[in-house]
C-alpha cells in the first residue's frame, strides 16, 4: 500500500485513527445513484484539479455503480501518486488513503455538485461530480480542499472553462474526432476567439475564400469538418492563451514556414488572373490584422511590444495556414526568382529582367510573363519577357488571360500567336475575364480578333469528376456572364457582336435569370426589352 510521500507538504506526526470509511459505508445504499439521478450510467474515470489549502493537487476517481470509489491523487509539485478509496451518498463524498497499521490515513470529506457527460462522449449520459468542496484531515490537521472536474472530463468545453483555466485547457491535446462527429462538445464561438474578434473578420473571410472548401463530399471528403474543428480550436487557444500558441513553433521555424506559405500563395495567385487581386488584398489585410492583434494582446494580456507583435504574428499565421491548406511543398509549387522579381515594391528595371531571363527556363519565363501582365508592369518589361517565351498558348490560364486589363498587352499577345479562344479547364476564355472585370475596350479587342461571342462553359458531365472546379452553372455563355458582372454597355456590345439572349445554361437559365438573381435591374430591363423585341418580330 502507498503511504504518505516523504516530500508530502502537509506531512505530520502520524497516529492511527479509526477507519471512517467503515462508518460511511454503512450509509451507502447498494444501488447508489449519484445525487439522486435516475438510471444514469457512471463514468469510468474522471480527473479533477484543485487545492488542499494552497497546495495544487490532481485527483483521478473511478466511481462504480454501487457508489464505491477508487483512484489516486498527487501534489502537482511532486507527482507522486497516493492511492484513494471511498464512497458517495447523495451529494456527499468520503475518500481516504491506504496506510500501514502504524500510520494514519488521509481523509477527504465534502460535498459536490454534478454534471452530465455530453452525448458524443464515450460516457454519454453519465452523471458525475463536478465541483467538490470539503475538508482534508490527517493526524489532527484539518484544511479546506476544493476540486474541479477537468475541462475535458464531461465531454463539454465551455467559454468559462477556457477563461478560468486556459493553461490546463490548451496544454492538453484533445481528441476532436473524425469526420462529422466529435467526442468533445466545444463552444467555438467564444468572444475571446480570434475567429470572433471584429478586427480579424476580413482576414478570416479572405482565408476561407482562399481555401475554398465548397463542393461535393466526393472532392472534399468529411475531413474538412475535422480540419475546421482543429482550426477553430487553435483560434480559441490564440484568443485565451496567446503565449501557448506562440510557443508551439520557435521563431526561426515560424519565419521559415511563413515565407514558404506566402511563396505558395504567390504561386497560387499566378494560377489565374482572378486570384491575383486576392493575393495583394490578403497581404494588406494580414499586415493590418497583425497591428491590430498586437494592440489587443498588449491591452488584454499586458504584453510588451516585442511579445505582443510576436504573438500577433503567431495568431495571424493560423489564418495564413488556413488559407494555404496542406499546400504542396515540392519545387513545382514555388515561384521562380524571375517571377518573384515582378512582385517587388520597386518595379524591376529592364536590364535586371534581361539578366535573369538568361538563366531562367521556359517555365520560369512564362510564370514571370504572367506576373508582369497581371501586375501591369511596363510594356518594355512585358515585351522582353514575351520575346523570351517560345509558346504563349500553354498552362491552364495562358498569358492572354493575364493581359485582359490592358488592350495593348492583348495586341502584343495576339501578335505573338495567342489563341483568342484558348479555354481553361472548365471552358472559360479570356473574353469572360474582360466581361467579368467590365472592360469593354478589352472585350472589343478580343471580339475583333475572333473571340467566340456564344462560347460556352463545359457541360456538367465533362467536369463533374474534376475536383479542381466547383461550377454550379455549366454551359454559361459570355452574355450570361455579362448579365451577372457587367453593365448594359457590355451587354449591348456582346449583342451587337451576335450574342444570343435565348441560350440556356446547364440549369435551363438564360442571361435574364443571371441579371435578376444578382439584382442587376438595368441589365434585366435591357434583356427583357430584347425579349419583347424578339417576340414582336415573331408576331409580325
């Protein structure tokens, strides 16, 4: 049997006393229901944290259906387990240690409140002690003790628990489940979470936009639910215990990981002209978020400037990781030095570009050309890069897509042999982007070069198994795109070029539906007038 540890902070001269458990057991009914709870299963084991006087202790208790208890406890300072046994009746509890004949046992006598284990937990429905209070006695000493159920023991984690004991909550690694379900019921919407702080909402929304988890389960799988839970648990930690979040990764590795992640997002931005503005917006929003979060940490946690800024970077990195996801780390998903040069705050000189072109392969040159076009760099830099690229008709979205904001760029690409009807993986051509950004001059340049005004997105069967895309409306036409994104001037331009207002997409909707569903009232009125004119012609 275990005896009182030599390091026991409350050790006293031991004298043998009558066994109080024997007396207590006579009062315990054979079929005890905790605190009078009817037909509830009992938890196999629960962990409690608390104090004997001012000394921190940890206690583990296993309660049987007949009310008997086995377990142990230790003083946090020494970590030496001391065996316990005892019982409960109603809301009263008695525990005592096992001791040799010439030693006195320690006794815990108190009362408790109860809680019910959450439905998703292993011990669902069990009624277990929650807060236990009473007196510890040993060899004439009598001291108050308090115990609180561990934050994970009842299968529920509340904002109050996170606020009261953040170090204990977040120093453990809870099981948040797999797929849709979790054994732990967590309040993810605590106002202290980074996910709920008002000044971080833009960063949160952009990160979710980057991640883009919409789509069928065949593509995303149920793992997205798991990832969401762990992501939001990290945001809770960074809100309640920012120093713990900061300590997860050392400063050197954090800086290296951030640089690699930002490089991947830069690579992602060059995958589509649609992505590029989001990348620049993300950098700006991220920078402001760090400033605001550092001020928040300094105010709420009393951090000095250096620690507050370091903790803010660690907090913002959680959103950055969310945005990038499990990004590929191999060389094919990085930005070549020549393309990286285009992103510098100070535009590169023509001489510098020409020097780097010499050592760059065709893939790097193409990537740099897309960057220069998308970022609107000088024509001489664009021409130098264009001259170095052998084939401009390659990639999911080729250089012509990145040129749509500038008719002069379009002309250069067309002269180089760009295919004006080159389409990406789901059937989008450069004309759609000119329409989407409401650029009538660019749209006219493309139409003059032979862009198909009634081109269609691919059909559902063609792309239904391609998880790169989440296209709800297949067979979309340029006029439908204009009805949703542009103005009546763009609609008139397309109709003049031969766009057919009667075309229907994969859901059977025409351009008029696109205008109406997106509150484009003037576009809808224009398209209705076309329909009326068409009907009048038929009637004649």
